[in-house]
C-alpha cells in the first residue's frame, strides 16, 4: 500500500491511496473460505461447495468490503500520523468507471485544511461593556409588584386601568393555546388599552403580538414561545377573558418582610429596596456578561481575517447530512454557518495558544454549582454533598447534558480571559435603556 498527499494550496489537499492485491488478498481468501464452510447450496454437502462457485457469487462483494475497510483504517492512520487539522471530513473522489479488477486500486480523497491565522486581542476598535444599574423608578416598580403579589385580590365585573386580567391566548397556526395573567398597564400602547378597557369575563378580543407588552419577555412567558418567532412578524391571537381582579396592595410592614425573608434580614422598606437593588444588579450583571460575550464573538469574527476552503466545505455540507443537499442548498447552509465556524476556529486558537482548558473535576464542580442554584429556587438551600455528587454524576452521564454544561463552562472561562486581556468601552445605563440599545 502507498499513501501520498498533494497540497493543492494552503487550504486544500488530496490524499491518494494505492492498494495492491498483497494488501488484502489473504484476508479475502480467509473470508471466502469461511463463507464456503457455511454455504448451503442445493446439490452440495455443506462446506463442500466448489471455491470457484463461492468466488463467483461472493468474491466481488467480499473484496469491496475488505478493501473499503482497509482503506478507511489506513486513511485514518495516515491523517493521525500527519497531524493534519481538517475541516469537515475527507471527501472521496468518485470514479464512475472504477475497475475493481485492476492490479492497483487507486483512491483519492479531498481534504479541507484549517487556515493559519493570529488573533488580535488589542484591537483599537473597542467592544462596549455595559454596567446595568437598577434605577429608583425600577425599584419603586418592583416594590409595587411585591405589594401586589402579596395583596388581596377582589373580582370585578369589567377591566379597569389597574386590573389584573386572566385569559386564554389562542393561535391555531402557531399552536398557541396558553393561559396567562397580566396587568392591563403591562400592555403597550393606547390602542391595546382601549381594546380591553371595559371588557368583561367571557369576552374574546383579537390582539397582535408585535409590541403587545412593554417587556418582550412577558409575551414569551405567557405564550410559551420564543420571542424571535413573534417579535418582528405580527401574529394575531385571540384572548378569551376568564377572570378580572383588582388588588389592594399589601402594607410594607413586618408581616410582609417576614414572608419575604424568614431569617429576619429585612426589617424596613429601605432595607427591602436595597435587597431588591442588590438582587436585580446581580441578574443584570449576568445579562450584561452574556451580551458582552456575544459582542466579543462578533468583534473577533469581524476583525480576524482568514480564508476558508469554501468550495470544499460546500461540497462537504452537501453530503454530510442524512439528506443530500443541492448546490444551492449547500451554498445557503454554508452562508448560514460560516460565522459560527469562524468563531469555533478563533475560540480553538485562543484556547490552544493560552492553555485554556477544563478537566473533569472542574466540570463536576460546575455541574454541582448549577444544581445547587436550581435546588435553591425550590427552597432547598443546603443540599448534602453526596446528593449533589449523585445528581451531577447522573447528569454528566447524559452526553447531551454534559456537552451543554461543558460549553457553558468554556464560555465562562473565555469571558474571564477576555476581561483580563482585552480593553473595553464602558457604558453605564438603566436596564430599560440597555434593552433598547442592545436588543432593538
């Protein structure tokens, strides 16, 4: 057997594998002999079928199977020995008139090679890092929300400005059929207010999802649907009202504080507001960090220039899935996935150059932290270590869940690295201003 590689250019190569009879003949003979022992042909005793008949019936299929197996093993070994960084998988060059009876069987494979490039973390063009603050207006609004949540609700006959409305939202095409509760004041625009003011239980009202609520997240929660599916394209829903209530606000007193914080850590409205501010800005920081990582990703993709073996990748995408793609479909798939591929290469380069990696112990610790947070949301503040170890072990046995946690941990490490090694423009603003600037 002879394997050679020819570099077409910096991003493309061809591997040629020549296989001769000595490479496979002994194994083919062994397999045919085994078939002869097991063959059950009328007119012959079992195991006594002439070898010529066996070869005629099974020879070509056994030859092809053994050569393909040998070809795959030898190609994999060659690529590992050469330590080639490939994009996609080797693509065989198909020969329509391939001669399986030739003395030398020659096969060729196209390779897409990973480009070489450098990542500049000190670019003059800066990414914006947002510091999101909880404004006094937001804190007052959250105080009202808490007082409403713990207040006394009273049914009313029709929708008024301060009413809480419960009803069923339906859109058959989008398979929406969910029950939700919202305050009338949460609706966006006078037009929507006008539609609901004065409505009674049992009334059905047609609404458009675009700009329905002041907060998009409210719409996503109520309709149980991803916001990008309904944010930009209006979707009509019908709302059938089932309940209308108004709420007398709970007093900001010891009874309310003890319901919220049984440990007695909050004893006044000022302390409650400070606690709300602290918790809100922790959440804002998490959201700001995610936005920063997204912005860095876009920045690095835009400012790290390198070529890709695009022609090869389009051909590979056309054959990689369960269903072959047409050239036009493969072009579209490449255009859709190109930036993601570029960032994967950039991320891999950064991790390799700066020795950023995770081990299983770190992954277990991260999984346990995630589990601890989830359990705390359901009131279990002090789970035992053994319980955490057992749950983490079960989760990490699930390959999909393990990969998800690993990806989150890598993102966390990369963000910490970026914060240490990149400089940013800093901008302080309210949560409302942040969402308007970043998401609209």
